[in-house]
């Protein structure tokens, strides 16, 4: 009974170890890619760049004179530019995490193989 349990455990462990790279680069990579795209979309929605762009020419605080319109335009333009820069940084971060996800197993195997034995 103990030998069957041991054989089953090591058989499952070996099977999982052999299937791990296929899972990592198929289903796991697809989920990581979906996370990256979803993260970028969520950040775009959180920053509300579309709303700021839609209201670019709307004066803030009901200031309909030319000074209020000018200040409102430049304040909103600065907000849009700053939020877009932050979104670009977030996109670079999400893509870098996805690339790191793809490279990580290869790097681990490479460094394990290149370790000196003594």
C-alpha cells in the first residue's frame, strides 16, 4: 500500500513536471496576457482620459469668461497629458511583466545549468 502511494505520488509529480512548460507557455501565458490587457484597460478607465478629453473645452466652475475658459483649457490639457504619460508608464510596466513571465522559466533553467558543480 505504501509503495503504491509512493509510486502514485512520484508519478503525479513527474507528470506535472513534464507538463509544466506546456501549461506555462499555453494556458498560463494566455492568462498572463489577458491580465496585462485587462490591467491596461482598467487603468485607462480609472484615469478617465476619455472624460477629460470630452470636457476639454468646457469651462471649470462655471467660469464662462475668456480667462476662465483659457485656464480651464490648459488645466485640463495638463491633466490629460499627465494621465496619458502615467498610462504609458503603466503599459510599459504591464508589458514588461508579461515578458518577464515568458522569460522566467528559461532564465531559471539557464542559471541552474550554468551553476558550477564545485
